[in-house]
């Protein structure tokens, strides 16, 4: 059946016309496009990822609402305005954990092996994956803010500008955590491990932070964790931006943490991927 | 085109490859024959720059696989044991992706993908996600993917393992055409028949070492195209039978675990000779069968050679 069709160029190409690989920029664009695509190819995935922020908003604004009546809670602040900056960050964290899961499945189904036998750089593969999840995060966060404004009575004193900057900050934190999960994926292998580790780390980051309740209301040991948690810094900064309060150095501090985290983790991830050794 | 010199690879304490040397001239096909765990995939992965050798050197398309890995990767195609294609993408999108990564423009990539899909009989499935493909279709797409850049050297790691006979024949036809086009191929397989049909020369790997190498014709001449398997009733009888057949000018190999003799033969004539010799010696085998030579027979024949040398 195969040999009945017209001749095809299968033999070696004359070196002048041979394709010898694309530039790093092109590689990243193509691979990022590939990583984003399945989200849109399967509408069910898209719907699920958009329902998530909706449920989070609904659930947390109802469950923790009474927090606003406790003495440690800042006065004159509605709980939804307090909550949105937090949910921006917890959602970004959840999305970034997906980067690790996506990388694991590429490693398992052999797609990564093919890229590695081609003139494609490890750096391009990893960067593409992290950019794809950044795009997905941007989509989810935008939808979430619109829902919060339209349905949940979100009314940011810091205005839309403050909210937009807070969202960008959340994306920066999510992006750098994405590198952490990519590094985990390349070192742990095995999707179950990555999934379990991902859930553990996201839970810890999300709840042992200033996300849902003031840090001052926590027991000492949790307070210690919450104070070193990069998410706490980001959330405090975003809260300042959204509530229209002075943010001081917290924005710069958060960005610095992001920079260090992504620098360290990107090196680790590249090493993990090349570990079986080129 | 492919040269390996004393290539060794250890994983921890396990020696996967022990000083393997081989050479594949431009435009020829080398069949790398061996059981699971013989080290075939490890060798392919080293030559395809996926892993680094622990010792020795290898050059592919004129470049060292360790120091010039990126040059090598520009000139090779690799089809692994498991189809490495993106399940979520269509067959078309998979090939376009590879072409674009190799540096083709949008239009060129589409044209190349169309061409390969047609050649591999996948045009009808081009716009369907790979998830719905059969095993044979996946393998064909995988092979097509490794040919997108028209590589000078193609590595095929067990290209037909797990395929049904029809898909296997289709795969063989593709490989034969590649050969006709001047591509250099290293093919690993567990099947003697496959190596025999496709390869110009054969290297037999066992426990990470080269145990035999030569042209397939020489290998066949040494082994015979077919073998007669004679199962005896006892171990003692098997030993007697071996002596009898050796005196008769045959080269039986003893498979002690099954009290069987495996005798490479040229044809039906030899079968009757075996029956006659055993009859004259009043040895009555439990079973005598004429079969196509298998990889096991190659190993046993090689072991028999060693036995002769030591005697």
C-alpha cells in the first residue's frame, strides 16, 4: 500500500537545501504554540479551567466571609476586596503547577525524546512550556477579575489600574513558580510524583500565607512559614495595590524573589532534563 | 557514515555496553540484532546523542556524538521503540511542527507534511488527532516525523515490534525505499528475518557485547536459512545424537535446557540426512521439526562455535 504512491523525497537532502534547525526565538514560539493548543483543541479543558476561578471566588467569599468580623481583620475593608488579590495568586499557583504536569507527560510519551534528537535546545523546550502556562494564567486571571467585578461585587478602591498591576504581579509569581514545578518535573519524573508533590506545594504556598486570613491570626509555627512564603509578599503587595494603600517596597521585593526563584529553578530544570546526559 | 569505536556505557553498576565497535558505510543498512536488554537501544541513544558514552568514541555523519552533538542532530532522524508523536495534535500538525522546528517556512512545512502523509498512506487521517490512530499508523507517522528533514542517517529502533504482519510489510517497504534513496540506516531488531531482509550487514549484540558481525549473506551461510530442531528423550541421548550428527558433517548446537539439538540446514535434503543418521545410531527423537532460523538459533550456533573452538 505504501509503495504504490508517487515518489517522495526521503533520501538525504543536498546540504544546501537541508533544514538545519531554527533559531531559539522561532523554537520557543512554535513550541509554546504547541503547548497552548490542546487547551483550545479540547473545549472541555478550557471550560474546566475557567470554572475553577469562579468556584474559588464563590466558595471562599462565602466560607471565609465571617473573617471580616474578627478583630484582627483590617476595618473598612469588604471581604471580597480582601479576597480577590489572594485568589489571583492562588489561581496563578495552580496554573503554574500545570507546567510541571505538562512537562511530565511530554517526557513520558516520548515527544521530548524526539525534540532531544533534533537540533532543538533544552532551553527552548522549557521556556516554551513556561510561556504557554503564563498565557493560560493570564486568560484565567482576566476572566476571574471580570467575574468578580460583575457578579461578586468586587469594587477595588485602587481602581482598575491597581488591579491590573496586581494581576501582572500574580502572573510574575506564577511564572517563577512555574519554573519551580518544571524543575521538579525534570528531576522527579513519573507523573504521580509530580502531581502529588505539586498539590502538596501548592497547598502549602496557598494556605500558609496571607492569602485568606491575616498572618497575625495564625499560630507561631504557621506564622513563620507564612512570613517566608513568597506568595505572602506578592499578596501583600497586590492587596495594597487593589485596596489603594501604600505598597512601599513590597512590589519590588516580590519581583526580586521571582527573579531569583526563576533563575535558580530554570538552571535546575535544564540540568534535570539533560541529566541522562548529552 | 556511522562509526563506533570501543563504545561502552555503564548505568551505575550495570554495564549496558561493553566496548562495542561497528561501522556503517554511507548508503548502507546495518541490522543490529539482539534480545531485549542486549544493549541495542543504549547504542542507538548514544549514536543519536541522547546519552553520552562512558567510554569510547563515536562519529555520525562525520561529527563526534559528544563534542559535536548539535551538528549530529541536524543530520539524523530517530524513530524510537515507542512512537514519539503528540497525541493531542493531528498527524498533519505533528509533521508541520517538526518541519518548522527544523527551520522550514510555513508553506514549505505544509508541503513537506503533505508529501510525507501521502507517502506513508496517512493522507486520509491527516486532520484527525493522533489519539485515534492505530498502532501501525502511529509508527508510520513517527517514521515520517523522523524523515521530515531528509536526514543523512536514520536510526530505527525496533521499527516493527508489536506490529501486525500487514503493517510490518508496509514498514519494510518504506525502509527498502529509504535504502534505495541513499539514506544510511541503523536498524535494531529482535527478528533475524527482518535483519536478513533489510540489512546489508548484521551485528549481533548480546549482554552489551558484539558476539558476531558480518554480511547477512555470510551470517546466513554460516547458519543456514533454516534449522532442524530435534528434541531427544534424555540429556544423554542428546549428547549422543550430537556426536552422531557432527560425524555426519553437520553442525548441531545443543540446547541443554530442552534436550534439543538445533541443526542449521540448507534444505530438505539435510532433514532426511538427520533422520537417517539418527536412525542408524538407533536414537529415536521425540520430535523433529524443520523451522526458519530464529535469533535463538543464531545465539546457539554462536555458542556451538565457541564449543568447537574449545574442544
